[in-house]
C-alpha cells in the first residue's frame, strides 16, 4: 500500500511575513555574536516551536546553520526526527546541507527571504526541493520579506569589510617610533 502524499500547507501571506520577521530577529542574534546573520523559525499548527540562528563560528561546528539549530530543537521537543506538519522560515535560501536535512525530516513547507546566488539549494544554484529523483518534496515559498532579509546580510558584510579595512591599534612598538632597542632596562623579578 502506497503512503498518502504529504499534506500541503497553503501559504498565508500575512502569517508568512510575521514569522519571517521573527526569523529576522533570530538573525540579529547571530550578528551580535559575529556570525553571518541568518535566522530560522519552525512553526507547527500556527505556533512557533523552535528557533535558531547561525552559530558555526562560536560553536566550532560547520553544521550549526540556523536551519539545523532550529531543526534539532524541534525534533527534540517533538520527540521525533520526522516533522511532516512543520514549516521552516529562514532569512536566507537554504544550502544543500540544510535542504537535505529538511527533506529527510519531511518538512511540509519551507519559506525563505533572500536568495543565495552562490550556494542556494531552492532554485538559485540547484533545486533539491523539486528534484524528481528524491523521495520527498517540500512546498517552497521564496522571497518573503526579501528586502529586509537581503538588507540585513548586505549591512553585515559591509560592516565586516569596513572593519577589516581599519588599521589595528598595535601595542606600542619602540621600532615603530625610531627608538633602537638593544637590551631591556628591566630587572627580572626575584624568585
């Protein structure tokens, strides 16, 4: 007997925008920690059940993308690795790793804000969600609150580039001031 097709969740534009704004709040948390500002929110039956933001640098974990952080939290909360009645809202188009994790978890729907022309796996570079060779597919809604999501990322990278151009304030170095240093004038402490 063949399994029934996954339940399709109809998009609600107003709700999508509201949940994406919550994902944007999560992205701000990532920025405050020096991470690329991507945020995610998982919703089931109209209720937020999990949130996440990028943490790969701070966690020393290349898999700690916003989607994965939220996905782990939701799976633990629901006590199941399958989340077929859930929707993920994320501020940036999922990469291939995150897309496959969402497909394996059997998400019904994925909603994202900004497109990722370098690693996007929901249509920008590849579209894993619609690949007919895969055994599960998600409904995908793109570019919800796109302007705000894109602006946040652009502002972050602009600030990062500006900070990298600023000269570091090195500790005083006698060689920089033209003073020749031949030996220290400091007595070692007596033990």
